[in-house]
C-alpha cells in the first residue's frame, strides 16, 4: 500500500529494523529514570538540535502529541489571554481549545488564498501568547518565512508559539523567529504516532518560571526541571523516542531535506495543474504548502478518485473540515520515495487525463 495520507503517514522503512534493535537493546523495558534512558534522551536532544537546525539555547521536550502541546502552552504560559491567527481547521481548533481554558482568548481568521495579514492584525496589548499554525494540514497552506519575520518584528515583546506539525523535520524552519515550535512525529518525522517534539526558547522558559504553574503533570516548568537531567515528568513513549534518535541519525541534515521537498512540491503542483476536472484548492502560489497538497473537485469525482486509488493500493488523504467532501490531500513527506510519486502520477494520467 502506497500511503500519501498526510498523517499518520508512511513511516521510514528502516523503522522495522529499529524496532528489532530496540527489543534487542532492552529499550522496551528500560526504566525512564535509569541511565540508559537518560543517555538516550541526551543523544536525541542533541540530534534534534543539530539535524533540524534548532538554536543550541532552545530547550527540547517530548509530549504525546501536538494537541497536548496546545494544552501545555495555554496552561503554563498564559494567565488571561492568548491570540490565535488561523485560516484552517487546526489553527481554529487550537483557538477553540484555548477558549475553554482561557475564555478571553482571541481569534483572527484570514482567507486561505491570502498571506497572514500581519499589518492588519489588532492583537490586544495584554496578549501573553500569539499562536498560529505554520503549515495548515487541513487546506494545504503555509506561512512564509517573511511573514513570520514580520510578525516577530511587530510583536517582539510577546511570546510566539507555532504549530509546525506537518512541516517540522521536512522544512528548514527559521526557529529563532518564534519562541515555541512543536510537531507530532507521524508526519515529516516518518515515525509512528504517539510522540511530539517541542522546542522552547530561553524566553519561553523564563515566562514559565515566572508563572510557576504546577497544577498539571505536564506543566512546562516541571517539564523543564526534569529535562535538565534528560528525564520526563511522566513515563514517556520510550520506544518512539528511540525511533526518533535512530531516524535522525540516519537522515540528512534539514537543509538537504528542505531542498528535496521543495523541488518535489513544485513538480507535483505543476503536474496537477494540467487536470481540468479537479483543481488545486489553494490558487495563490505564495501561500501553498510544500508538504501537503490539497485538490478540489465535485464531491462525486473526489469520492471516485479516493476509492479508485485505494483499489490500486494507494491511500490518498481525505478532505478535512469545511473541505471534507470536496477535496483530497496528498502528503509530500520525506519518507515517501520519488518512485512512489511517479506511480501516483501514472495513476492520475491513466484515469483522469
């Protein structure tokens, strides 16, 4: 089965061997307070920073998912209000969840074919955390480095948190331009679901210490204190942390991966522009995602494409949110081989050209 679903997506084929090694090395039953775990975590933290081009003074944490990161950040970095900028379902869900914890949370929506309107934003002066999704998996849009820089320059005194779930480990993110970046492992990391990686700036940790929020097992200040000794507040997904270590060691540095995915994304967009029965959902090239393509057509055709692809052992991504019935999505993740995309192209040329 060729898997182009945008998460959980295809895992690296080497994961099979990593799993056997984990068993043989005793990782599956190692104590999470023991020396083997500590040494493993120390190694993987170093690899995350080196391979993904994360500043050395940022702190690395592990949670169960990006969704858990939403909760951790709102609980531990805001007393009153966060502000959320979104153009799709996942950014909006983060905002809605923040409202449950901090009812004063603000939301600013913008069109999927428009860049984030930084100059038009009217974020309240008492906002403690600005939140947005770097790569909106639901509709195949992406916030450009220039836009992130403009946001950073305009709100220098406010912490900025970025959900990079479908771009971290695939694109060379300018991490220093925001205080928090996080992502789940089941997309560009090429690993099974059940683990998220979060990088926090010294400024974010200073804020967490100032608040001193310790009411939850995953309070950020508690996570920080444990990770000083390369431990976690709770029994973590030890196996997936091990898989992360091995995968990072065997992958190129992020600059190389970024170049490969960028080139392939352009080839895929050019390929799909030739079809007349369905179209790219995002018309503005400047805001198209490099890692998730969304294609739009009438509901009957979209349903036929997905079913026919599945019959030919290809799993395409369903649409999501407002685009659930009239779109399908294709992941452009590092674990998926070029030959697999060539087979995907042959499928579309045969049935829909």
